[in-house]
C-alpha cells in the first residue's frame, strides 16, 4: 500500500493540482494532515476534493477557525482576514465537513496523523527539544505531522537520541526498524522553507520508505486569485518566495 501524504494546502488550487499531477499513479490512498483552507483563494475547490478523495484526515488550526470552531483572535491580522473571508465563501456542506473533522492524532493503517503534534494540534515541532518534550505521546513507529510548513522531520532512536531528517534524501528515507519517526511532508499550498515549490510525500508502507517530493506550480496564478479575492497582498507575494 502506498499513501500520498499532504498537509497545509491552504486553499491553493494551483499547488494541489500540481501535486496530484506529479503523483498520479504512484499511490493507493490519500492521507491529509489538515489546514486545507485559510490563506488561499480556493477553499471550496480544496474541500470538495478532500470530501471526494481523501481517505483519512485530521483538522488543522485554520480549518477550525475557518469553520467557526475557534476564534479569529488566535490569528495575526492577515490570517484572520483570510479566515473571515473563507467563512463567508465556504458552502454550507463544506463548512459542515470542516466542523466534523477529527482532531489528531488519528490512527490510520498502522501510522498516526497529526496536525501540529501528537500532543496538540496547535503545537509546533521545529527542533529536537520540541520532540523530546512530546516523545511519550508518540504511539506508532511513524507519525506524520504538518503545521510548520517545513519539509523534514525527526528520527527518535531506540536509545532516545533524536536526529533531524534531511528531506533531500535522493533514494528516499528508509525507516529503521527500532526507531520512531515524526515526518513532515511540507506544505502543499504555502511552503515556508525558502523553496516555493509545492511539497508532499509518498509513503510506501510495505517497503518502509518515505519519499519527499517537490513540484513547481504556477504560484503567480495562485497569487493573482488571492489579490482578486481582496485578500491581503502579503499572502500572494510570499508564495513566490517560499517564506
């Protein structure tokens, strides 16, 4: 079984379509780590896709705020403006779908899905100390997480040593049998690791291999949609820089 692992699409139709085209025929099921809306100008397109195609999904913090489950005050001005706009334009069916998404962690096919971390959907896993603080929450050999928009992750060895994973592994990340892994596929719709290309991962469960992928997409077109929708210009310009 092969899984397409995606996270942080953020209403970016162009980026999602590029990922799906790039990964076509290379996976059996899709798992999503949340934040399918917020920031971008095509929330209904992305939620419609998720409802039809995604096998397992957890909610992200933007999903919760855009669905009205959390206050806009959680966000900075640009994010709050985008979330308020998304609330207005999302269809009733798509709002209901977002409200029904489970909080992570969610067990699925032998691995876990989380948005921020297994300990909390709003938590960030950016450094080794962050991972050490939540290591007791990790229940499966592989946990996929998002939220940071930074492709990579962490290996926790049997002796407790934590290694940072470099996503530029040319042949894929081969999972060691006595380690636990926290794997971030990166952001489809708004990368922030100074690489503007859409990020995702393919997990081959039988082979125990994770492939980190990047694909170029029309970020200018996505940005034009954002501007046309009346959303903050900063949300468009950052797509070109990957920040």
